[in-house]
């Protein structure tokens, strides 16, 4: 009976986290109408730095440390993946942007096999293959290959996967809050550096990481504050979910975020996914579930 209660609580936390993350994406999309995706990333992270920083002040971190470069790598990869993710949120449907980000478990399985010597079963390799077919269905490459949004979408999954893979090693050395703070700190300082460099860089392909700081005004303040708070709340709920129930079950439930994002996207004017895109989403979800079950 207790195990059922724990399962329900973990599932409930992840369902709420998936829904709040979809709403966060909606506010990010609305904010992107008035500012660059770089600035959206800045406001998304600064809210987290404040919340986590206050938690650290209240209860100081205790860890042995010793992996500063790996800690920075986790923060940097999370930051650049987030730049690609929010750029896509601004330019393609919310459901598609979220689906791309949800390819990260597939890439995480590959990177864990490559860098952490984790074994992949035959089922896991089949899942990876199915996931790649799903990506092809969503991107629907033309004779000219993938579009810019496709590449950025795939990179958002790859970058997040590299960040998650590094977390598996870092959690042996650092307080969880230090790992989260590394990501949010780089995601706050990085945009400040890029705001300064942007006027001197004239490469159109890099516009996803460039931008001019525009002071929010009126309703835009509500968008960025709501986005930052919902992102932090979602992160906390996800953490609680993984603490309550088996990671494989929680990871499977997290795919409801795609469904929520498609529904929320419709209210923002997004079109329903095409048949090919829907099939791609189903294959990516199936692959993620197979990887989660294997673990």
C-alpha cells in the first residue's frame, strides 16, 4: 500500500511539473515577441539563481568537490542547449520544441555508454534506433538536409544529454544545489557576456545566441517573472518526483510534457502536428519509454 502511495505521489509531482513546464514555455514564447531568446534565457536563469541562492544561504552546501571543470562543463552545456531550446520556442510550435528537447534521454543513453561505460542492452539499442527514426519523421529533411530549427532542436537534446551525463558523475562530488547552481550561474553570466559581444558579431547562423538587451515593460515583466518562477517550480517538482518514485516511472510520466505543450501551443496559435510529425513524436516517446524501462 505504501509503495502505491509513493508511486502516486511521484507521478503526481511529475504530472504537475510537466504541466507547469509547458506553461513556462508559453510565457517564454510570449516574451520572445518583445526580446531576443538570449534575454529570455537570462531571465529564466536569474530567477533560479535567486531562489537556489537563498536556499544555500539558509542551509549551506556540504560536499567534497574536486571536479570544477566538469561542473563548469555541466553548466555550459546546459546553457547552450537552453539557448537552442528557447530560440526554437520562439520560432516553431511549442510542441515541436518540447519534443526535440525530449530526445535527451536517447542521447544520454549513448553518452553514458561512451563516457561512463554503462552497458546498453539490445532493447536499449533498438530504442535508440527508433528514436532516430522519430527524429527523421519530425524533421522531414528535404534535398537540402535539415533546417536550422531542426539542427538547433537536435542540439538542444544533445546538449541537455551531455549535461545530464555529467550530472551522473558530479553527484558523487557535489551537493545537488551546487550542480543546479552551476547551470543557472553560467546561464546568467553567459548572456551578459553575449550581450556585450553581440554588436561585434555579424554571423546570421549564430543569431540564436546573440541579442540586444531590451528592458521589459508592461505585460512583458509579467511574462518573464512568471516564466522564471514556473521554471524553478517545475525543477523543484521534478526533483521531488525522482525522490518519491523509481526514475524509470517518473521519466516515462515526464513525456506528458509534450502533450501539454501541444495543447498550450494551440491556444497560442500553433497548428496541430501533421501526421508525419505525430508519428515522429510517438516514436520518440516510445524510444524514451524503452530507455527508461531498460534503466
